[in-house]
C-alpha cells in the first residue's frame, strides 16, 4: 500500500472516530435533560409527603416554647409570664413530683418491656399461618385476626366492659355456674394491670403485626425449600432452618425500632381503661402528660415533660441505629 493510500485510510478512520464521538455527545445531551426531567417529576411526587411531614412533625416543635412560660390560655403566650427553666427545675426539685414521675416511668418501661418480650408472637403466628394449606381457612384466620387492629380503643373498652365488668357476661356465667359468689373485679382493680394491658394489645395487634412477616415469607427463595425437601427435611425442619433464619433480619429491625420507642406507649388504650382503682399503675408517660396538661391545667409543665421525652426518644433512636450499624453492618434510619 502506498503512502498516499495509508494516509487516506488513517484520515477516514479518524473521521469515523470523530463522527462517533460527536454522535455520543449529542445523545448524551439529549439524555441528560430527559433524566433531569424524570428526577424532577419524581421529586414532585414526594413533595406533598414532605409538606405533610413538615406540618405535622416539625412545625409543632414550635410549641416547645410554651415550656419557658407560665402559660395561661386566657392571656395567650404574649400575656403569660416568662419563667425560663422553672418547670424543668421543678421536675427534679420536688420530691412529690419525682416520686410521681418515677412511678409513671416504671409503668411505661414495664409495659414496653412486656410488649418487646411478646413481639415474637406475630412472627410465630405468621409462620404457623403460612403452614395452613387450605387457602380459604388461612385467609379467614388472617382476616379475623387483623380486624381488631381497625377497631378503636373506645370500642375495645366497650367490649371489655360488656364481658368483664362486675355485671358483665363473664361474671354472670361464673355466678350462675356457682363458681363465684361475689363478682371478680377484672377492670376496676389495681392488680395485674400491666399484664392485662399487654394482653389487650396482643389481641388487637397480633394479626396486623403478622402481615409484615407474611410478606417476608413470600419473598423467601423457594429453591431453598425445594433443596431441603430433596434432602429429606420435614415441615418443622423447614421452619426451623429456613423460615425463621430468613425472618430474623426483619424481626431484628422491628425489635430495634421497638427499643427506640420504649417511651412511646401511646395514650388511647390507657386513657379508656384508666379509672380511680388502677390509675397508679396504668398511667404511662403519654397519658401522664395528657392528664397534667388537660386535667391538671398545667400546659407548660406538660410541654416540658413531653419535650424531655422527645429528646430521650431521639437519643434512643440514634443509639439503636448505631448498634444496628455495628452489629448488622447497616443502619435502620
């Protein structure tokens, strides 16, 4: 090949290379705006949720300022006296207040630990539910056990009162059978309050709590079961060596979140079940804050206690997240 022909070939190859390079640049310019446009559309989809989170989670934090005032609703915030950290000092300086808060924290922690101890029940319930072979029976049980979650605690208390009050169905049946002579006080008693509240929570949330484990079971690789069956594994061996280990990551995440929320028992259940007989042992932190603010008409003190509870809860969440990152290699938030 002559030198002129070689030069022509090199020139053509360079031209083709430049054309390909320019074409890629043009495609890149066309694709980048499309990708940016898609990202912007996805961002617009989450904007309403960001707004809701700001309105209901972050904007109310402005109310913490009430803990620095002796707030009187009739005077408003501007007309109320500024007292600084008086309410926080009162929490630690008053023996009566300290004893009351100590009992409230004991109730809160005891009921929370009972809830954590029984958090394994939805896992086992989901495993047993998954082993039911008849679809109609499995779906019926799942529906009936999940329905109580959608019943308000007011209606739950109405059911409890109809069954377990001094003149309720259970006492009537036991009395007619000659097993008791005086009604058993199931509701208006200060005995076994923590256990009773835990049992009601289990009844209400067992089926609903099992749903997430059923979803996790559906995501388990079926080839694991097939291989184990070929090796001669039975039903209980499949549950022990495949199902339970595969559900452990989900259970650990929920367990860590439960520990982080150990001070958040909610208020509705304990509010409807409280009475003069069990108030000492049923009053958890959320209910205590409500009673102080609404019944005791001390909104500033209630705000101070709620503020401390929120800060402690955030610290617990960060601690649990650090533990999860160290133990599992990944964080939960």
